[in-house]
C-alpha cells in the first residue's frame, strides 16, 4: 500500500479509507474468526478495528507498515474481547451458581426439616420396646450386641425389631410426603 493512500486517510479522506477498508476487511475478519468461531464476533472485531483506525487516523505514521499496524489493533481488540467474554462468563457463572446454591440451601433445609418431622412422627408411632431399640441403634449408635445386653434380649430380637422399625418408618414416610424417593433414601442412609 502506498504512502499517498495512508497520508490521505490520515488527512480524513473517506474515499481512501473505503479503499483501505475493502483491501483489509476480509483478512481481519478471517483472523478474528479463528479466535471466536463466530461470524458475529468476527464482524464486530472488523468494525471495531476500522472504527479505531478512522478515529485515531491522525496518529498513523505513513512510513510504518499499515498492514502490521492493522493486525496489531485487531490482535489487541481480540484479546480485549476474549477477556470481556471470560469475565462475563465468570460473572454469569458466579451469579447463577450462588443463586442456585442459596435457593437450594433454603429448599434443602425445608425438605430436610419436613422429612425430619415425619421421621420423628414415625418413630413415635412405633411400639415402646421397638422405639427404644431403634433409638439405641440409630441415636445412641449402640451395636446389636450392646442393645441385647442392656435390655436382656437376644441379638436376633434386636435385629428383627430394627428391621421392622425401618420398614414401618419407610412406609409411614411414603404415605405422608410427596418428596422423592431419593430424599427418603438419603435420610435412611444418613440414619444407618
């Protein structure tokens, strides 16, 4: 590209700038497209580059390589756009996950509270001896042998009472809640 065209652009000649634009727009578009794989973003970079060149045309040195100058501006714009996209994605991700976390914490707390209440109701409905054995196992974390020794009953009786208690509690909870089996299963896993 000859220095007369660059000098004309520097002086504000729109026709010279249009010729310059037509010469380099496809090259800059292709260059930007390699980074973004998006026609819209590549076109946005082309517009930004040539707008910037036109806006700061007085600073152009007619003796410098205008193609290298144009690519340097394109590279800087691409870099800035990539940083902007990364920050936007980080922000969106942060907002989304923090809102989801706070929503889920409240919802989980409510579900857990409801399950816990139904769970306690079910335990209170157990026959006294079965309730005692179940609490010794699940609240005091005593082994079947320790419970059998303390209550002067066999280990098989303890095991049988716990199995019956678990079966009753599960059935009771299923009939009184609309929560998913996954939450109920989780509670039983935590209780075991």
